[in-house]
């Protein structure tokens, strides 16, 4: 049995939530609003008509999509295996620490890749991104251990809301100190983009610093009869096989994860390429993308916090439907418009919906998972988020490459949201909770 002594403990809940505050700096600045935009706009150099090397935004978009695709495949392969290892070996906290350190190092190294060194940058990005995603598996698995069953929606919402606050504050620091400046700080060379690339060092420091309370407060999972390394690996794979055979018993989990294969793919694609789309199609400058990101994070934090209480009141499934409806409307507006004002409206809708979508998915699984298999099932949760997550970025890259239009490429998210919503209609939340065997209060 796992140690439940921290369930409902406020200190543990806030320490757990603070990890979202820490790691959201990575998704906000590196993946979405700063480095992704910088990479596509400046890192890939191609010869122009005169033979001079100039930035190639279209080639950068295609290459960035490949990096996101590689990340998705690696996380899909590794997450269930490492989840089982963490559960069987009582190593959830240690693996979470190791992946955090790897993400911090990989992020910091992005500073040193200069324009033209796109492959070097992409390798460090994939390392950091895979480590980040694997850390989320172990982090999410703590949710049923720190939240009481009747508060799991709001606690999940606390984490997402605090995460958006963290991403917002880090984004503001990046904007004021590094990006929107006439003279670069600390002697950074603006001609080679050092002042923009230095935001990666800010993210690395932010993630490392604010994750410290999480590791000091949260307890390691306790297991009885801990096996040796060889037996641990063997028993972990045996547990995975057993879980695979037993998935029929947890049919609502399977239905949720299958639906999430599609709607999360759309969400990942929208997150990864939203800033790139704003820059490449609507002509937003990096500074304008940052300001847009700030507004989106404010909306997302409010949405995650408010819908967390609604989650506990009406259930995670209805909240997911509401969020998917908002995301679909937002995506249609973004694809159809040439107006910056309409795109801003689309972005605010995405912000309001994105937090509840992610939070309700996490909390709904937390209600469905059987005791003592949290990390393993959250490994499958990560798998469902990544197994087909290469499809959206890959199709976006292919469609952009063929059509020469980011607008055509980004439209793929509308289809993914629609498929996910249809599949979600088959999820029975009440039955899923009953099959988990968990107490309801």
C-alpha cells in the first residue's frame, strides 16, 4: 500500500502544486512563446537568391515539428515502463528528481546553440522535453496521494492554475529583462540573439529553484519487499503485462485514454505551434507573441482554478466537453481570420479552456486508477498523450510544407478535437469510479 499520510495535508498539496509553478516556465517560454518562435525564425539558415545565408522560417517550422514528433515517440515508449518501475521499486520521487535535473541541464544548454546550429539546438531540446514529460508522469501520480477523493478536481486545478501563474511571471521577467530591451543585459550580444537565447538560462534557474520545496516535502512511495535491480526490471515488465491483460476491467480508463489520444494531440499541436503561427501567419513580433502569451496565461490560470471547483461539483467529463467546445471554436477563429483582434479573442478562448482540459483529464484518471498503480497508469496517461501526439505536429509540418501556408497546417487541430469529443461520449464517469475500488470521500 502507498503512504497516504499526506492525503489532504495542505503543506503537501501546496508543495505538489508548486512543481507546476516551477515547470510551467519550460512549456511557456521554451516550447510555446519564446524559444520555439526564435528557433523557427532564426536558427535554420538557407541560401537566398544571392547565395547569402538567411533565416528560413518555413524550414524552421518543419524541423521544429520533427523535434516535437521525436519527443512524442520517446515519451510514448518510455512512460509506461518507467511508471511500472517507479511503482514496483518505490522510486517515484527519485525518478522525478532525475528527470528534473536532466530537463534543467538540457534547457540551459540551448543558450549555447547559435543561429545555423539548428541540429545541436534540436538535440538539446528533445533531451529537455523528454525529461520534462517523463517528470510529469511521476508528478501526476502523486495527485491521488495528496488530494482527498472529493477534492481531486480542485487540487488538480490548483496545480494547473499555479502553473500558469509561474509561466506568466517567468514570461514577464523574460520580457522585461531580456527580450524587450534596447541594450542587452549582462553584456549579451543581440546580433547573435544571445539576449533571447538567455531566456533558456532563466527557465533552467526558475525550474531548479522553485521545484526544491516539492522534493523536500513530498514523501517517496513506500513499498514492501523491494526487489533487487534485476528482479525489479523483470517484475515491472510482468506488472505491465498483467495490467495490459486486466485493462478490460478498467474499460472507462481505456475509453478515456483513447479519447485523449486525439484531443490531447490537438492540444499539444496548438501549444507547440500557437506562437509560431502568430508570428509566421499574422506577423506578430517576438514581443507581441510574449504579450499575447501573458494574456493567454492569465486566462488559463483563471480557467483552471475556476473549473477545478466545477470539476468536483459536476464531474470531469462534463468539464472536458465544455473545454473541447471552446477549443474548437477558438481553432476555427484562428484558422479563418486575418485580423489580429479576432486572433486575440481566439487566444483568450484557448486560455480559458486549456487549463480545465488538462486538469480535468488528470483528475478524471485520478478517480479511475486502482490503488498502488498510480504511476503505472499515469504512465499510460502519458502514453495516451504521446502515442499519437506525433500525428498533429507531423501533419502540420507536412501540410505547411506542401501548401506553403501555416494556416493550412494548423487547421488539423480542429479535426483532432472533434474526434476526441466523439470518443469521450463513451466514457461513464460513475462506472469508472466504482471500478477503481477507491473510497468516494
